[in-house]
C-alpha cells in the first residue's frame, strides 16, 4: 500500500468550500401574552385545502416506491395547463426542478472553463448554492432601486460562456413582478442557445397590468423553462413538490439528470388533489392577496416606501436598520427575514399577525 503525504482533514470541492450557507427562516420567539407567528419563510398560513389532507390519509401504498417520474401528477398538470405531458418534469420542490436545469446546462468543463449563470441580486437565496454546487460561475446583476430586475444590464452581462439566465418573478425578496411585454422584448434579444428560466414560485399571487404569461413564451421559445411549485399558493411546502415546463430541447436533457422517485407518493397524491380543487385554492390565494394589499396600503399610509409587492410577502428596504427592525419584530413574537444591511422580508400571514406587523411599522422609527 502506498502512503501519500497529505493534509489530514477531509476537504470538500473548492466550489463547495466557497458556498454561502442557506439561512432558513427562523421560528418566532415567545413573548408574554402574544401568539407567535412565523413570517420568515413565505409559507401559506392557510395550509392546503381539506381534500388534500383526505387524499393523503387514503394512501395505502407507503411500502411501494412512488411513480418514477410523477406520471399521474404530470398528466393532471398537462390537462390543467394545456401543455404536453412530455414538457413537464417534476422535482423535489421547484428548487429540485431548478437544480435539474442547472445540472444539465451549466458547470465546469474539461478544458477548465466555467459556464456562467446570470441572475438578479438580491434574489432567491438558493440560486448561488445551486449554481456554484454545479461548478458553474454565478454572474449577479443588481436589482434596480425599486427592487425590479435590471433587464438591460442582464442582457449586457451575457457572454460566450453564458448558459443559463434566471428571471425570478415576482422577485423574492424584493417583490415586483415582470410584465409580459418587457419579458417578450427581453427574450427577443437573448441568444437562442441560452436557457432562460422563469421562476414563478409566486405566479398565483400576481395582480398587475400586463401580467406575464410565461406559458405563452415557452410555447414560442424553445430556450424558455418555466418553474412552478406547490409550496406557496397550494400550501404544501412540507411535501417538496414542484416542476418545470419546457420544450423537448430542454426536457430531454433534464430527464437524464433528474433523480428518479424524487416526488414521493404522498406529495404526488396531495398535489393532484389540490389541482382537482383549484377554485378553493384560488379563493385562499385571493384572501392572501387581499391581505397583502391591505398591508401594503397601511404601510404606505404610515409613510413607508416599499417596492411593488406581487408575491405573498413585502420588502422593507431598511438598510443598516435591518437587524434592529428584525429584533423589534422578535419582541412582538413575529419572526421576519432580515438580510443584514439590505432589508427585511415579511410574509403575509394570519390576519392577527399582519395587524401586529402593521402596528410595528406604524410605531417604528425608520431614519432613511
Ligand atoms: C419559495 C421559492 C421557491 C420554491 O421552492 P420549493 O422548492 O418549490 O419549495 C422557488 N423559487 C423562489 C423564488 C421561491 O421564493
């Protein structure tokens, strides 16, 4: 046996050692006389519709493996969305579906070069982790002052090495949604060999003029992939089920990298049941949208200037006062998500939680 002279500690790949840790939303702290609320993970406070829970309770095949590729769920989705079953690839949450796309299209190459993935920043915290773990290089383009994607700058960031470009709409954590016409114009300028991922985790909550019809764009552009999830509008975050919709030029590669059995039987059954009760799901979403608009209006009235909120959350650009505000919220038994030096993201929650948050904003001294 040959003995190598090596350092004694186990070390990960270089790209892994450079990764930021994902900071998940924290649970609320207890405070005397106050019901604690978690407003830090953009969860749906209303949960799934009752039929979902019943369908899950009826599952009697827990000893069997699930369908390898969520065949039943994809068939149900194909019908609801009016797309081909072949164009849907399911994953462990839309994060799983995104990981498939990045793994299939961007990484490090045998000649030592690194593929590039462009996305806005600040945006979804998981993007750098997924991109860098794949061995690809992330290229971030700062969002504009009002929290919108800077589409011009994103176009200008495209190079020979660009393989994937991510659009997050509504953008987590800043809130604004992209308009259909601007994405259409944007796509016309993106090289056709760059995969454009449109992350629509909050699609159901959008209420703007000229709303994005991402499925129309996927039908027109073979390089567009749309991401959707059951975690937010459907209230099924615990089950980890999401999917991508894209044409065959993309999905044939996704099927190669997608881990089989990534959607559990319980998740598939629950997601299908939720699809079968879409009008109830939409009623719940409508009530959250009404709460979001109530919160936004109350903040404006209290003198806050916040970006357009089109998801199930609002963004307070608190800058250096971020940690201070998060602490003040904590004293009110509200867990919020602070991004130090930048701002605080607050999920639209139960009515009582939203009331308490509004009251905090009314009394908090923001020295901008
Ligand atoms: C919550 C969220 C997701 C969804 O993640 P899942 O893996 O489906 O739970 C995806 N993208 C963004 C921007 C999100 O905020």
